[in-house]
C-alpha cells in the first residue's frame, strides 16, 4: 500500500477542560491576501525578539549592512541572534519601547539603496544533512516560536536523549480572536509549511506528524490536506473544536493525543513538540533558502483601521508604518493592542517596533471598547470553570492582592498561561490576568536573584 494513503483528516478525539467562546471577528481580515509592506525608511530592530537573553549587538553606528546580515549575536543558551531586515546604514544603537511596556536595546537601520541579501548557504538537500547541523542552522538563522512565546526553535529541536519525541504537532489553530496571519499563511504557503514540518520531524526523528486546525477554518484544512498528502508515514490533519485557547500547546497536545503535560512539565515530557505553522515556514526558509528570520506576516485589523490587511513586514517596522500601509485610521482608535484581545498588550503609542513574535495589531473604535470598575469577588466559580489549566484564579488573585506570593505559588501560580479566560467570564470584572502577570514577574525575579 502506498504510504500516502495513510494521510487522513480526523476530528479531535479529546476536549480539554475549561475554555471560552469569544466573538472571533476574523472576517475583517481573513479574506485579505498577504501583501508585502513597502520598505520603511527606518527600521528599529529590537535585540529581544525572543524568550531568553537579548542578542548582543556586533555592529557600530555608521556601519553599512545588507539584508540578512548578522547584527546581534546569540547571548546564551536560551537566546537567538538578530539579523538586518533590510540593506542600509546603522543610524543608532538605542533603547526602544516594546509592546509589553518594557524597553530593550535596538539597532536602528536607515534603509537605502538596492536591497542586497547576505544569505546563509542554502541546504536544499536537507535529508542528507546531519540532524545536529540542521538544528544549528535553524539557530544560526534566528528562528524562534512565532506563535507568541518566542522560544528559540533550536533549543526545542534539541531535546535531551532521555526525552525522545514521537509526535510533532503543527499548530494552525490560531484561536486568538481577530488574528488571521497564520490562516493566510496556510492558504498561501502550504507547500513551504509542509517542507518546514518535514524538516522538524526529520531532526526530531518523530514517527507521527499532526496538523492541528480549528474547525472555523475549512479552507485552511483543505489546503493542508492537499499539501500533506505528499508526506509519507503517520500523518494526519486533526480538526479541533473551535474553543479558546485551543492554540495553547498543552491544551492542543491533549486535544490531539490525549496526553497531559504534567504540572511544571514540558511537552517533551510526553513525547511531543508543538511548532506554529509560521515557525515551520521560517524553518523551511532558513534551511532551504538560507534566509534568516527577518520578516513575518502580521494581521493589522479591527474596526478602526481603514483596510484590515495581512502584511509581510520586516522585523523592526513601526506600528505607525503598518497602519499607514492599511490606509490609516477610520476615525479614532480608542484602544490599540499589540496581538489579539485575549493575550495581547494595550499600547499607548504607535512608535513601537514589530518583532518575530508580532502576529497582529488590533485597532478598536470607542464602540468596541467598554470601561468598567473592578468589584469584589462574588465567589461564583465562573473563573474556575473557564480555566483550561484547572486552576482557581479567584484564590490566586486573593493571595496576590494580599501580597502572599508564596501562597499563590503553592496553588500553582506558575502554571497560569495568562490566556485571559478567567477575566473574560468574571462578572465582577476583576483584573485577574494582571494579578497573575505581576506575581509571576516577582517570582521570576526572585529565582533569578537566587541563581546569582
């Protein structure tokens, strides 16, 4: 029997606990094909576009650089290098505001002249290459998880010997409301995503490959079915029930395989690796074409933008340039969110640069924004029902408000994935996610100080 015949499409056999059903509003931009952003005159390239230590700059003011040229090196095991998104001159090395409200170092490039690329040596015959060399190439190209966390992909593809991976899950759920960049990538770059997934599977030596997509994207399901028919072995498209946060890796692993990642554990503890579809494309581009990760597709959407679009933009593009490329604002934006409404960050300025994890920019009019005053917890339990991690958000919040951070740790504070499901259903409008983020930052700071 031809192995291709093993390819099939099946509904998800499992359903994670909790979850919510917000208004998705994806129709604003889901029908907008990806278009390339006209190159901005100025790019502000953050040195922290990933989880871990910021990259260390290796260029000086006045240096001429080519697109793809290394401008900041990896600075530790959990780190990733940064490359020039375009040709031009280094105009400044400065601090820049990030979407989270923090600042980080940045390399400012004034783009000019013909756009010449400095690529890594392509590896089109990647099946013949050493697996460690392939993982190193992905690291050298600065590829990180593009679903939001930004974990360096090289590290994810190098599990310890006692953690064998048998299943790779390609995450095409894109459960965050409004955002459609991954959806468009699956429609327009299905074959490249498939090649990236094959490279990932080859490096890990995984037997099984699953493509996970929510059932509200039937056209993407069809595109992935066609692309992955050509892949040998145990391969299937798993159609997930539309439910937020279906794209979270622990929930997705359960939905696809029925395996539960233990508290404090990682996907590799249950033999799985989850990679976003855009990350798979970046892996393909780095290995087959030798192109570092210097650009990505971003959904610029919401009722306050004139032309909701999916833009292929160089990393370091200011949000103001994205909005201008979409025809500007329709009236006034009452709220601007970097990312989606559930896990994104509200920003006070459009003078913020994009990075490798910037999947969306949401601009909302006053009619879509409501003001509220937080009230006391009424112990209704809705947050407990909604939490996909089976936590007790109300209890955590009460500990944190009393500055009992140790108590919050004891009731699994660090397992919170900050998905916002609890805050979404809370009738008292309590800022539960803000409490969790503040407490987790305190814990992380204490742990870092203890290591020093």
